[in-house]
C-alpha cells in the first residue's frame, strides 16, 4: 500500500514536521533600539585557537568587532585606542586570553550616516575574570 495516502503530505502526523507550515505565524515584536551600555568578558582564547601566529592580533580585533556587532545589533563598530593597545601589548602572537570590554551603543551624530546607531568598544581593566558576568551599566 502507498503510505503517502495515509499521511498528510507524506509526513507522520505525530512528527513536528507535520505541523510545520500550518497555523498562524507569530508576529515578531520590533524592539526599539536605544542607547545602552553593557560590560562583557570576551574569551579570545577560544576564538583564536588554531590561528596562524602572525594573524592572531588582527583576528582578535575582528573577533571583538564581530562580538560587539552580534551583542548590540549594529553594523558600525568602533574599537577604542586603549583596547587596541591592550590587545597588541604582548605582540602579534601572544594575545591576552580574555578581555573585559564595555559596549556602548550610541546614536550617530552624522545625519547622512547609513546606520542610526554605532557601537563604541572600550577596555575595562579588571584584576580577575572570576565570577564576572555580562551586566548592563547605568548611565554615568
């Protein structure tokens, strides 16, 4: 007997795929972008594993930018000079394993800019990375 006659669209009725495509689609809530400050720890060690020595520091900067882009949902990411110096402080090969950063989503002052917001990433000096979590920082 032909099994496709017994099951809707050739799928088992109890499988999650059988119910796919049916019913109402949930409307996505559009979150309003606001100015916000977050403090995060980035583990560069796992992001730079198996990377050529001469590309470690440049790739670390790219990974920090990618992290900020993902966390703050802005395409324009600017890295502070102090953070850049900290990443390069031990040379191109020996990048620090972790770095604590402050991600500040700011409103773009330039009227002709493509993006309404940009993210400014700054370095936060800490003694130890133990027990640290991502936190929202109140306005100073």
